[in-house]
């Protein structure tokens, strides 16, 4: 029932994190009269997104058709399909899966004379993924690099991005990074989404990385109704570059935020 302004819900295991998100959405629509079109709710896995939509369908029926509920990646993919041409991305772009990415990394390494026996392709791809999750494109990584390995990664990163562009393709990390750059470089496009989404909610907030949190902040600038639900002791996606500091910085970024602790069932 706390629907105005930023909200941090701190919730431990078994306290009903997903349930509180779905019930909050139902409350916004049924009681507060908010159109589903003005609400976005994101989580991290396709399975969690399906569970969220299933629960919302049970609560609201066909009312959820206009609701944006899915993964962070699917949300950003939707934005890029609609407006990515502003940053030179074909609206019919392909999304490369992990197998495609490794193949392209190996090709990139070969073309810039990096020996895969000396530098494991998966380690190079992991370094590029980590860079993108921290908002570092090729130019940013060039400035941030400190080690010899970073120099090697930079050479591959540069060619990898060129080959993705030539194929009108993105990888999963690009979906987030390019959406962020789109909003950053084209305020009028950002404003369209800021105006639309009166309420933006993030489930499993402890698993967000820097770029995901940045996109959420961009989208919440107008209405500031950003609701995040997370457990600071339960981050399971450190290998996906999740940054637990996002929970700690939320109250700094939103000093007017309310904090509610859920009790275990």
C-alpha cells in the first residue's frame, strides 16, 4: 500500500518477495486505478518472469496484457526494437546466445592475433561481459584498463564489437548497455519511457549489476516511484557481475525512500 515515492523492501528467504510485488501491482491497478500500461516489473530469470506473469494472471486476468512484466533483458530488448535505430541498431537485430558469443570471440581473437592457448576465450568473454555490466564500452574500457591482460581484452573487445555491428547483432550484455546509452544520449526517447512508466519495480534487487540499476534510475527520474525488493544476504549472481552495493546506495540515490522489512512467513 506504500505506492508514492521510492521504496526499498528488505526481505529474507521465505518472506514472500515475489508475492509482495504481484500483490502491490494488483493494488495499484484495482485500488489506485493505475493503468497496467503505466507499470513495469522486472526480474532476472525467464522462470521467475513466467512465475510473476502467472501469479498476475491469476490475480488480474486479462488486465495484465498491457503490463510490462519480464526480465531486465527482455525489457531492454523491447526498448531497442522500438528505438534502437537512434543509436544505429537495426530494429531487426539478432541476439547472440553464449555459443554464438564464444564463436565470435574466437574469431575476433584470431583476427587480432591473440593466441587462444595463452588466453582462454571464455576468460576474455567474461572480462568483456564484466566491463559492459559496469557501463564500460570499448572507449571506457580503454581508459580503465590497467594490466597486460586488459590490453589483450581491449584488442579482442574492439574487434568483437565491430563484428557484432557488421552482423546487426547484440549479445545479452549489449541489451542493457545499449538501452542505457540510448536513454543517456537521447533524452527525448528517455522521456517517452519516463512519462509512460509511473511505477517501476525490481524483484531480487540484490542481483542487479551497475548497468541494470542505472537503467532503472533513468526510467524513474520523472515519477521516482521505484520499488525494489531484495535480500542483501542472498545475492546468487555475483558471477553475473551483480553488485550488492546497489542495495546500500539506494538510500543515498533516493534519500526520501521508505524502507520496509518483510518478516519471514
